[in-house]
C-alpha cells in the first residue's frame, strides 16, 4: 500500500481520507488549523471510526516535516500567495503530486465544449489563484480541474431546502458538475498513475443552471428558485455561474480509466 499525504482534509479531502483509510493505505491528513472533533496526530491511524487523525500544515509556511516517497494530494484552496504555497507543497517531499484545481481557470465557454486545450483566462479571483498555483507545480505533477463538486451535505438540495438558492442571470448558462465520489476515484487513479498534466473532472451531463435548479426543486416539492441579475450577487459567484462552459471529460476516461458512478446530476434525483 502507498503512503498518501492529503493537504486539506475538508469536504473532498475528507472523503478521500475515508476512502483510503477503508482500503488500508498508510495515510496522513492535514488541515490549516485543528478541526473541531478531530484529534491532531502525526500518523494516519484513525482518530475515531471512519476518519483519520489530522496534523496541522499551513502551506503559507514551510512544512515542518517531509514525507519522502508519498503521494501528495492537495485539496486545499489557494491562499494569498499561490506560487509560494506550491513551493511549500513540493517541500512536503512526495514522489507524486496531485493538485485538485478548478475549471474556473478556463476562459468563459459561450456554451461550447471545453477540453484541456481551452484558453486559460480566468475571470474570477479564485480562478486566477488556481492558475497561479498550477503554473508553480513541477512538470511531473498531475492537475485535476474539477467542475462544481456535489454530494452528501453539499449542493443544490441543501440550499433549495433552506430557501437560499438563487439562479444567477437568465438560467441558460451551462454548468458542469462532479460528484465527490467520482472526484475521489479520479484522484486515486491519478495518484497511482504516471500521468502528468491537466485533466478535466466532470460528469457527462452539463446543463443550463436554470434547468437543473428547477428540476431539483420540483423533485423536492418546492417552487422554482427565483432568478436574480448577475450584478446583484458576489462577482465570484456570478463569474462561476455565468461562464457557460460544458466541460469535456474524455481524458480522465481514456487515460485514467475512470468510469463515473454518477454520470449525470439526474442520477442523484432518481
């Protein structure tokens, strides 16, 4: 079994940690600060059922220890100095780096299919930070550009039930998604492969955001969410939800052998 170091044991990193722990891998998970309810440990031994203990690692600072030979997966969002943080990530010492990025690094799509050759011209601060981090990685790293992540406890369902979801714009912009389980599967395959470069991680069914939100609301027995002008919401949110990209996922299938468990957001409604 391989030694894995997960930098950023949040939603995606936590799901990855549970998967790897269940499979018996040696594991070190990290967070920027100690998480409530999780012991801070220096080993991959479970702190309690289903979740490994974590150590504190803030990429804004040089790491206090290295893990030679590890597969290092970075799920942490970039901070104020993405390039410097990637230098610190490299110093963690892994033989393999998997960086979980975002499709926000791409230019708007105009409704077209966006593959890994699409122009890199992010329009949001978060996309710009992701791209700066990507460009600071070594050439043998693998970058996974994830679409909007959904899964248990995260996504449209919770916000619709809470009555807080709004459709930005006219609802016609396509948005791609990926279930957290499929993202974790892709991370594992990428970590164990020799692949390099960037891979889009998305499902097979990008759809207009209005269509998705209305369908989910109907399934829940709720009224359709209201539409709001892009100028009335945070520019970061507006940029993500109006970029109108249909993310092409052919490379993860052809080169990593990924078979999606959730090929469409519609499967979650079934």
